[in-house]
C-alpha cells in the first residue's frame, strides 16, 4: 500500500472564497433549470409520437426533479464548497438520455402494436430507477469520504481489485458473461452488471497514488537519448504490469473501447505527473504497435477496421449499425427532425452504444454539438478542480477522472460518426444501463468531494515568531492583580 500520500500543500494565488449561500442557490437554480428542460423535452416527445400526454410523463418529469433536488440538498450538506456546476450538468445529461430512451420505448410500443404483439416493458422507468440508485451512491460517497487522500492508502488494493473485476467476465463461461459477442458482463439472475465500469475508477486511483509516490524518480531518473529522456524500466515495472494486464484482458474479452480508454487515461496522467513529452511519444509508439498487432491477431479488430473504412460494403452484415447511424445523422441535418419525428429505432442498440445517433437525428448538428459542449464543460470543471487542489494525489485523481469523461465521449461519438472504428463503449449518463450509470455517479461523487477540498477556505495560519535576538521591542501593559513576590 502507498502509506505516505503527498503532504505538500500550496494555496493557489487566486484562492478566493465564494459564500456557501451563493453556491447553494446557484446549484439549486441550475438543477431546476436542467430538470425543466428535461420535462419539456419529454412533453415534446409525447406530443410528437402520440399527440397526447401519457401518465409516464407525470412519473418521469416530477420524479426526476424531486430526485435531483434531494441530491442537491445532500451535496450541499456534506460538501458545501463543491463545484456548483457538476450536479446540474449531470442532471441535464442524464435527463436527455432518459428522454431519448423514453422516445425509443414509444417507438417500440408502436411497432409492437402494428404487429399485433404486446408492448415491451419500458426501459425509461428502469433507467429512472438506476438513476435513483446512482444518486444514492453519490450521496453516500459525499457523506462517508471526508478526505480523498484516504484512498491513496489503499491504492494497491484498489488496483488489484480493478484488475480482478476486469478479468472476471473473461474467466466465466460465455452463458454468464457474453452479450453481443463481448464477454464483459456478470449475470446475477435477472440482473447483469459490467464490472469493467467500476474497474476503470479503481485503476485511476491506483495510477494516481503510484505516480505521486514515484514522481521525483520519473522527473529526474532516466537515460537521455538525443532530446528525449527515457525512463528506467524498474521504475515503470508496476505500472507497466497493471496496464499490460488490463489491456490484455480487455482485448481478449473483445472490448477495444475500454482498452483504448484505460491506455489514454494512464498516458495523460503520466504526462500530468512528469511534464515530459517523451512519455507521450513512447505511449503513442506503443499504441501504434499494439494496434497493428491487434489487427493481425484478432478477427473482430480487423472487422471493425474494415467497417470503418467502408461501412456500406457490408451493409446487411457487420456494417449495418454504422451505416444506419450515418443515414440517421444525415437525415437530421443541421437542426434535426424534431423530438419524436425521426426514426432512431432503425439503428441497432439505439438506446445504448448508439444513443448519440438518435440525438443527432432528432436534434441535428446543433443539438449534438450542444450535448458535446456540456460534456466538455463537465471535463473542464474536473481539470479546473485539479489545478486548484493543493495535494499531488488529488490533482492527478481529478485529472484522471476528467480525462475519462472527455476521452470516453470522444471514443463513443467517434464511433457513431465513423470518425474512428466503433468500439462498443456507452455514452456516459446518456446510454441505458445500470452499471454505467452507477460507475459514472461514483466518478462524479469523487469529483464533488475533490472540488470541495479544492475550494474550501484555508484555515488562517499564525505568523511564526521571530528569533529572540531579532524580536522587536514591544510596550505591554502591566497585568492586573497583585504583583508576584
């Protein structure tokens, strides 16, 4: 375990104190605004699909508002100086995902009615239940985790737990772990969870603590080859072993997106810790070599690469999903077809991996750009928290969490738009799924706790007394009462 977490404490020059009351009011108003936007979007979906409002809107809209108002109260009670933008941004993203899932539920019900079949169960209601569970997890984390530096003491334990969670689905039989060709799941009766969603957070905690404990070695030790300083292999051994096992397990489980995500996050955290461009160059070379090897060794990697080059070449087969996504985005154009007016249900897994395609079709380029800006703002607030934190472990942890959000969105939307090969990752807070929601709410809970420590006012420090031989002469009043004999 890393017993000695970094103790350096430096206050930023612009460490201004914002009144708690202002933070509380700002967050509450933004939460109400986000939930209002979500409710109006639900109404537009109902009107566009059914030309009337159903009872589900009365459950989803007010229930969603009440849930996040309670979350606001808990966050302000346990972390009063936390960033007031984090929770409203999450409420907006999660709510837009709920709207699109409800819209796909209505389309599935209409299709079933036309075929004379009973309507399938509504995913939006289950998504709201998972959202409630995620908010409870966030509240518990804010309440119980008073100091984020405690996590550094259990860094190696969390790292081993993360690797175990990554490897567990691959060790289980396919009937217990495989869905859509990827062995990523753990089925527990009627429920299924994706352990890798939680594993990435554990790995980030381990990497942050490890880099802080070895920061000076990474900065000073190494061999100079031209303009590049190469690190020593013995300093890198634990990190390389953890990274290699994580990427190897995920590749064998046919999950390329998570492999790319963990690799990118670790590389960014190493650069933040060392400020050495040589690490970036080494990482990019390793990524290029591993990509070529994966293309030659694994059929599913080769298939996704060929689909990326020409999705319509296998339109009725492996390229169908990406092709339908591109057709939907093209139909949406600049301003979209309008909520409830498109056909996002024609895209396979439209409520999970390709939910961005449905948003782009019905809200257009303007709408999907606005969603991406919300994600960018969420990641930027995480990096702002990292800059203001006064300990090395917290800085690296916040930077790693912010990088996770930004890089995962890039990988997912890049696959939806065919900018990069499709990977199978879910869009944070938007996609349907309990594991993804719970893990992302855990991530946001950590960011809230980190931002509270970043913005909490520093305790006033007494000026140290000068040595006696340099102390100034002072005139003091005689103490009252009888003089001592």
